[in-house]
C-alpha cells in the first residue's frame, strides 16, 4: 500500500513539474493579477511569460481574430481556450463612439515632459501590464480589457477566468517604456489602413508593442514602422493614427494616406514648440481642416472641439504644465455618461499622465479624479 501511495505521489509531482515547465510563466502572470486602489474595474498584471515578437511578425497577423488565434495557440498549447474580442463595429459598420485625446507637454520644472492621454470608450475594465522582456525594454502598457473578452460582468476573478488576460501584452492602446518613449492610438472612422508593399504585416496594437519593446526615440519608432506593413482590422470599422513621443521632447503623429495606397504620413512637432496635440482627425497637411469633416475624422466624437479646447489650454500655458495642469487639460475634454443615438453610454474610461523622465503613470479610472493611482517599473 505504501508503495502505491508513493507511486501516486510521484505521478502527481511529475505532473505538477510538467505543468510548471510548460505553463510556469503563464501561471505566474495570471497569479499576479490584482485589483488596484479598491477599483473593481482596474487591474494590474506583471507579465512573466515568454513572448517572441519576431515570431509574431513572421505570422503576418493583421486583424484581431488572427491575433487572438495566435495568442490562444501560444498560451493554450493545445488546450481549448477561447478569447473573443468585444471590439466590433456597430450596425452601420463603424465605431462611432471611440474618442481619444493625447498630448506631449514640457514639465513646468524643466525636468522633462508629460504625455497625457484620455481613452474614451464604452464602460469596460482596464488592465495595466508591466512587461520586462529579456530582449527588449521594460514597459507599462494599458489595455481596454474588452479587446480580449472582458466586460463589467466578466472579470478575471480566478485563475481560469484570468487566462484571457495573457493577451494584454499584445494589445496595449497606450504605454511608456523604460527609455521614456510613449505611444497611444486614436480612432479614425472608415480609415482602416491596409498597407500592402510585400513587407511583413502587423496589426493595430502589435506595432505599439514593438515600439515599446524596441524603440527609445521617435525616429527609431518611425524607422521600425517603415520596415513593416501596418494594417488595421477592417471588420472593426475604424482606422487609427498614432502619437509617439520620446523623453527628449521629440513627438510625431503617424497617419496613413487613404488616397495613395495607405502610405505613411508623418506630422512632427514643430521645432521650438513645447507641446503637441492630437484627437480624432487627420493632422497631415493634405487633409487637415479646422472645420469638422467626416472625410478626415470623427465629428460625432467632437474631435475638433476637443482639439481646440485642449489646444487653447496648452497655448495658454505656453505648452508647459505641472502634473495638476496636465490632469486638468485632460479633464476639460473628458466624457461622463455620454449617451449617443444608438443608446450606448460612453465615458472616459481612463485619463493617463505619463512622466517621461521618472517613467511613471498617473491614472484616473472612469473619471474618478479624486483618486489617481500611480504605477512605475520599480
């Protein structure tokens, strides 16, 4: 009997060792998930599993469905995992309610730059992911958890229900790395870039993960983007443009020319300027207009009003802000229980202020401006 028990214990131990060898990083990652600041819909996760961006690039993944299939294959290792994104178009084939505002501004004490960012969308939970890849820069990335299957009713409350959070590392919508490089994404309805030049293809958020892991400056980020075909998921009903800013004060917006094969268009912060701003309409000279025009942006989201309002605030302060002023600038253009014609209710899901020299994130979730939460790489 004793030998049988020892045999059973040995088998169990061997199975446990095998599981840890195969899924040790994934298990450690999911176990690190925690609610932050008493906020039921704000989570933090330390990403401890391995991921291979070169392998990801080689797969030419250019849409959410392919990305989620890739994630399932990589983390599931044959298990029947399911991850379904909630990021879909409405009945008119577009995402009318996705609004965002981003800016870079000099710090009032002269010690560097702030990177501000409002993410306006439906009421969804938020994930902050700390990543420390062996062959890349450490970073803080922020994700809308609906992109990998979560909602107010479905949250990562157990080891099993937290498995889908492993997709977060591939799905940042803004973030900062250890070198102070920041990036964020802003929606452009009906302008889903579909670059097709024969280079490897990357999708909407994969390019942002590449920037965070591999780039220290704006120029490095733009050079990296030029080696790939960036393709937005047309089934989502929206295209995007990106703001990229580095700790030296360089800042640029990467856009795509819908009339010329989706070629990249870059708008740089003007020499001598202390700030740069972007909302949800094109800034490139070919398309820029001061009047709302759905051909170049999102009038439905009051993009031009937000651009003017936040721009006036930045100009009034000569592009130089304190932390409180950076928060205030974002608060001027936030949404609270905004109800659209389709019945959906929109909020500013979060307001972020990144310190590009201290490498920290000041986050206010769901307009809870009295309780900011801080994150760092330390």
